C-alpha cells in the first residue's frame, strides 16, 4: 500500500512540475518580448494554470504530508525534503508571484475560476502599482524559475524516497 501511495504522490508532484517546467522553458523567450508582446502572452495562462495550481499543487502538498507520516528511515528524510520544497513553492507563489498576478489580472476577465482566485485577499500593495512593468516581469519570471527548481527537487526527492522503500 505504501508503494501505491508513493506512486500516487509522485504522479501528483509530476502534475505540479509540468506547469512550473513550462514557465522555465519559456523564460528566455519571454524575457526578449516587448511590453505589448509580453502581456499578450501572459493571457494564455488563465484559467489553465490556475486550475493546475489549485488542484495539482495543493493535492501534492497534502499527499506528500500524508506520505511523510507513513515514511521512516531515509525515505522519511527525502519525503521531508519533498514536502519542504513543495511548501517553498507555495511560499514563493504567495509572496512573489501572486502580487504581480493580482496587479496584472485584476482588471481583466479570464474566466470565473481565475477571477475568483485573484479576487481573494487584499488588493495589491500601492508600491506594486507604481513599479515599472519590467520589474514586475523579472519578479514574476524569476519566481517561476525558482518554483520550477523547487518542484523538480520535490519530484526527485519523492523518487529517491521510493527507492529507499523498494
């Protein structure tokens, strides 16, 4: 049963890696875009990436926590690394990515799920409203590069934990 749950958890973490990896792979090209091109491309993410974040990322954190409770020995420590890096992904999103998203998306309609998600919580801080779009782009893009590295570390850690319980 433990192996089956490990496979399930690895699958969920893989689903969290996929959009993060997509952001990583498009990073060099997006950094070359002018303002108009950049904002045109930004609209492709919603609602798809909102759904993947709401489902895959949250489910992978929960499953990894449950797996952590079921693990022991070396598998426990690698599962703990996976859990911490998945939590780190969430922290990076909420602290660095979401404020920029909120600023960019709040005036646009992207479907009810995305609109409701970006309406949660306080409005973007006044400081972000005065910041140049290029600074927002760097913050948004680097936060996604960071999240991609964390998601890959999580997946690798889960796979190593599986090897220790084989």
